[in-house]
C-alpha cells in the first residue's frame, strides 16, 4: 500500500537533502584543491588518485550495502549510520597533513557515502507512485546534490577557505550531516517489508545466486552500468580538474572559478527535476541519448571559448544538463527493468560500476595525462566520454510506464 502524497513528498525532500550534503562533502576536495594542492605539495597525479580513492570505496559500498539492505531490510538504520559516518570523515579531511592522511580520510568517506543512494532510491521505488517515479528519483539523486554539492559548495567553500582556511571549510562541510541523520530517525517510517523478507529468507542460496545473475543478463542493466562508467568518468574528471584548468590555464581567479563551477550546480539543480520529469512523459531512452551529445560542448567551451565569463557560464549551464539523466541510468531504468526483490542490488551494480571503473580509473588517468601533456588532456577525455555515452544509449530499452501503457493497450 502506498503512503500518503504528503509522506511521499516529505520522504523525497529529506532523501534529496541528505544526498545533497553527501555531494557537498564529496565535492569539497575538488573545489578546495587550489588551496590544498600547494599546501600539501600534491602533484596532478596525486590529485587524481585522491578522487579515485573515494570512488573505489564508494563503489564497493554501493554494491555491498545494496545487497545487505535487500537481504536484511535494514534500510533506515543503514542510512542513518552512513550519514553520521561521512560527517565524521569530512572532519577527518580537514585534519589531513599529507597526501597519505588525506588519502585515508577519502577512502573512509567513500565507504560511508557509497551505500546512501542505492538505499535512498530503493525507498523511493517502493514508496512513491510509479507515475511520478522518474521525477521523484531525479529529485532524490539530483536536486539536493546539485543545489548543495555543485552550486552552494564551490561558492561557499571557496569563500570560507579564502577567509578562514581550507581546513575549516571541511569542518563546515561535515556539520549538516549530523542534523539530517536526526531528521531521518524522526521522519522515515520503515516500509512494510516483512513478507518480502520472509520470502527471501525461504529461498535457497543457489536460487538467490541465480536470481542475481539474471539481473546481469538484462540488457538495460548492462547498458546502464556502461553509461555509469562513461558519465561518472565525465563528472569526476570535471570536478577534479576543471577548477585547476580554470585557475592555472585560463587564469581565472579562485572566486570567478567558484562561480563558474557553481553554474554547473544551477544547471544540475534544474536538470535533476526537469529531465527525469520529461522522461516520465516522452520516455527514458530519448533523453538518455540526447543529453550526453549535448554535454560535449562543455569541455570544448572551456578549451576554446574566448568570450565573456557570462557566455562561458551559459555554455557550462547547457552542457552540464547531462547530469539530469544520472538518476535515469543509475536508478529509474534499472528499477523498472528488474524484479523488485533485487532492486537495491541492481541499483548498486549500476552505481557501483560507474564508480569503480569510471570514478576510480578515469581521474588517475586524467591526472597522469595532465602531468604528461598538460591540463587540457582531462577536458579532451570529457569530450570523448560524452560522445561514446550518447552512442551507447541507443541500445536502451524503453521502460517509462506512461510511454509503455499505450503500446500495451494497443496490443
């Protein structure tokens, strides 16, 4: 039985806020890197490794915690514990005194943060009406994370670091998670899952393994995982190296860089609701093809646009709209393609593949190439990743209920 509309809205808003704080913490390192790199004497390769390290443990946690939550149903408890843990890790980043200590802090943060989105989206899938699933999942994954992680973070953290130092900026980033954890304890009601849990407990281990393998046999799951690899790479490389490119190559001051990166946040905040809502009406497949192809203009503009800063910001805004399809290939399409009993596991696969391959390997490779040939190399990587993603999306099978319903009625 579905919850009331009011509860569905409140749940979506709370989970969106929580993931916004997660991305605020995660992105803090990238936006503060112009301050951190000279202080800790980091090479570009080490900058990439730091981004890769968090992605590695994030990916492992995304899949592992997704499986655990499916098997034991402890979604609320895991969500609260993970939120408290990543807040502590943010404080730890502010205490780092070397590459090694910062690396340890980021590894632990990935463990804490990785399982939050699979659990959150599985809650949305079971508690929100299917007609609005794309919009709700888009708001959960994209609205808060874009507003806080991509817009507020670069503006607020750069300003705070300029005034008080980068270490205090990390302390600022970690504080809100504690408050949100308490709100989740109070507001989230545990879904009625006991019957499903009993059915899972009654299945044999061999049946469970075969069922999980069948998830990987679905074409949509495989293609969504590949899109995760490509577009998480695009995202992480941009976060890790665009601030350095803008300040060191394009010679923008840190404050202007912060506002340009903040433009990405404004774009993603709007796209996180608009693109999934559009997919509810016209289908998941079309928007998943179109948006990566539009995204190629962002790195090209950073490399070659010589007009006003406002013009560059406008191009950044349009290109970063690709983030609106992240909830689709990471959550909505997978959740509409597999058995509900393994929903969190499927989401963990799609999110984890992007993180462990795209998020781990791509920033390290981009950092190596940046040291080898210059900071323009990561931007050319972004161009290629977006182009290939648009081509891969051609194979997606449509899953939007509103689009499929007329076809089913006609048949």
